[in-house]
C-alpha cells in the first residue's frame, strides 16, 4: 500500500504529531495563556484533513481544514469548527471564511522547527518538492536556492505573517485593526 503525501505528512512530515504541540506552545506565547481543553482539541484536529491527500497546496490539500472542522463541529461545537476552518489562509480565501486565532499559532509553530529535521522529514514525505514547486496546484518558480535557504525564507515569511495577524487581533482600538475576538 502506497501512502499519500498528506498521510505521510501527518505521520512523520511537516504535520507530524509534535506539530500540534508546537501550535499549542505558539498559542501560549501569542495569547498569554494555554489553549482551553476545547481549543487544544481543535488544535489536535486542525490538520487531520491531510489524510489521504495527494497534494499539500493543490486542489485536495487546500481543503484540508474541512474534515477537522466537521469533527470539531460535531464534538466541540461550531465555534471550534470555525477555529479549525479559519486556520488556513488558502482555505479561508477559497471559501470566504475569516481567519481564526489558530491561523497565527499554526504559522508561528514553524519558528520551533529545527531546519535540518524539518527538511529531512519533508524530503522523505515528498512535501518539500511540492512546497517548492506548487502553489494551489499551479507551478511556482523555484529560485534554485538551497533547501536550507528556502526553509529560512519561508519560516521568516510565516512568522512575520503570524505576528502581523496576532498584533491586529490583539491590538486595542486605535493601535491596530482589532477584530474584537
């Protein structure tokens, strides 16, 4: 039996089990408190939709929040399903849902990754090749940079995006675009 790249990602790639722990740690750092039990369950569910996906950012992978959100809706309630739905910018843009607080914590989690370990795992799963050459199923120009440089640039971009969102989310009126959540 040949495993899909999404399934391999969940088992030992970018979305392996310690990823949820990194997201919870990022949540703590961003929001000043640990996620509640229901928030932690949503964090644990947020990427389960990669199960069986042949791609990470293509037609299948972009919809990965749907499975975790349906499970969260059923077990935890709609609020937590929405937390899962809004963790992916690609999905949020595709279906028109707002980003959730889980978005920033998920993106910031890459700051806790060790580059050589992340790269080894994502090479082994096939994710790295997809990340470097595809954007929602469309070809992406690969600059030819080393994998390590690529990772450092992507990590910096993701951390910057997470911080910009978190600042706008948490800023008091007058200091940012507070979303009132």
